C-alpha cells in the first residue's frame, strides 16, 4: 500500500490488487492456507481468490482444512503440501484430505508426518492416474500389496526415511510406476534388500547416514536408462549391486570402499563425468580391466592419508580420453599434517590421457609441501602434452611467504605443454 494525498486527505493506494490475477494467485500459493484464506477480508475482489488457488499448503490437518479444500474451484490442483504433527484421531482427517485432493486431479503431493507413530499410507492412494510427483517424509509406513499400484503419470518419487513393511513392498511400489524418471531415496526403508528395477529411470539419488554404525542391508539397482547417479553413504552397507548402464552421463559417489566393488565400477564405465570420494582409500582395490572410455571429467577427493593416490593411478590408466582432472583436498587438508606424506608410486608408463587428451588440471587445497602431493603435481605437469591450464588453490594458505614458496616451486617444473597456463588462486 502506498499513501497518497487527495483533497487534503491521506489515502492508501492498493497496488497489489492491480497486479495480474495469475501473479496474485502465485503469491498466495506460497502462503500457508490459513493465511491465504484471511485475504478474503481485504475487499470484494479478494473474497474468492483463495478458492481458485492451484497450490495448497497446510501445516496441520482437521475439519477446517477439509472444508477449505472442498470449497476449492480450481479445475486442477497442482500441488498439496501437508506437514502434519498428529495423533490417531487426525489420521482419518489426513486420509480424507488427501482423498479430496486426488479427486481434484492432484499433480503433486508432499506429505511429511512428524510423529512417533507411523501413518499407514492408504492402499487406495497407490492408484491415482493424475499424480506426477510424490514426496513422502518420515513417519509413514508403506505396506504395498502386489499388483495394487498404478501410478502411470508419476515421474518423480522422493522417499525420505519412510518405512517399508518388507522387501516386496519396495518392488511392488516401483513396479507400478512405469514412467518413473527421478527417484530420490534417503534411508533404506528398514529393508534388507532395496531393489530398484525401473527401466524408465533416468536420475537416481541414494543417501544413507543413520549414524548407528550398524549394517543396514543393501541396494540392487537395475536401471538401464540411467543418466545421473548419486550415491552418498556414510554408514555400513552389505552391498550395492548395479546392472550395467550404457549411457550414464554423470555419477557422484561418496562411499565406503567396501561397496566400491568390481561390479559397481564396471557397471558405470560408460560414465562421462565422475566425482569419487572414498571414505577410506587405504582399503580400496581397483578392479582389473576397467576402462572408462567415455570419461572426460574426473574429480577425486584426496585425504591426508598417504595412500589416497592408490585410487588416482588406476583411474588415470583406465581413462584414456580424460580431458579435465580435478583433485579436491579440502576434506583432507590439515595444517598439522601438511609436512607429512610418502612418495608416490608412479604409473609404469605415462597414461594415454596425459599424452593425448588432458587439457585442464585443477587442485583445490593443494598441500604443496606434502611429499606425495608434490610428486603427483609435478608428474602431471611434466607429462601432460596437451595441457592448456593448471590451477592450484592457495586460499587455505594464510602466510604470504608460504604462498610465494608454493608458486616458486610450481614454476620450477618443466611443463610438457609449452602452451600450459599456470594459475595460483
């Protein structure tokens, strides 16, 4: 509202009401439903605006919300967000509210249940033709009978620490989503084997960090159309098996070496961009014969442990077409260990990628006076014939003299590529 003086009186000009109705509805859709309804008292124009909102959000559940939803006039309900802290008496209200939304051709449902008891997701909700996105969070129990799921329009499914009744419930749910493209799984649903067999799947994210230190089952992934894969696991897994994919564009793996077995790496050899961080490189065993012919971008997270390059050497040998190599030492850099390190066991022969294809080399948090890292840096600079740019980060170095020493040491290396530009940032 803007104040204006007319004939000596102060008036407030209603600029919001002058906005296009579509924009006003978009603004109201980001408010909790209770707040959106109160705008009906502003003027006659606003009395029924909230009833045409295509996106609804409730922080509680009960008769008031059901009544508000029944008054909706939007022909298609784009999304319903429910953040519920409830007891057994409001479970029926929640089921009723979601049922009303599905009757309004709901496209997206986000259900978050914050309660020690679990909300059993109703069987009838597994058969909704219009649903495109489903996000289920926390205290939700999924007991999925066989052949009861028909979610033909579902493209995106997010499961955040929900509980499955058994292994079969996982397979029953996913088998009923024939067009699923994006799956995000946090936690393994309290099952022994979380099977992901989805031919249409293109993006998969798995995150596990229960903090218990106990084994939590494993994953079997059969997704031949997969383009993007992210596995971030900070707890113990018994296994992670992946069927081979042939067109993987990008993979990001942050895992314990015990699940980086031959099957896992051999299954992603088609990847084009790979980011890999092992939580304990000393235990890593690289599978023989793994060749990443399509790999053009590789990022490795280094650690302060002296044998992290046990991973670097086979990756260079097995990636003949690599164009960009990035080493990230941020997670492993420690000032008290910067002077420590062992010598690097160089490859028996110069890797093909250094001879013919590597153009960009980046090292974040480079520990310039740690013996092993210095050897790696100098080896790459002196053997990369096509290198165009080498960048070393010195942001972690606070002493100007120490930084100058690092620059001087790098400049002393005879580079194989006369056109290589050396940058220290």
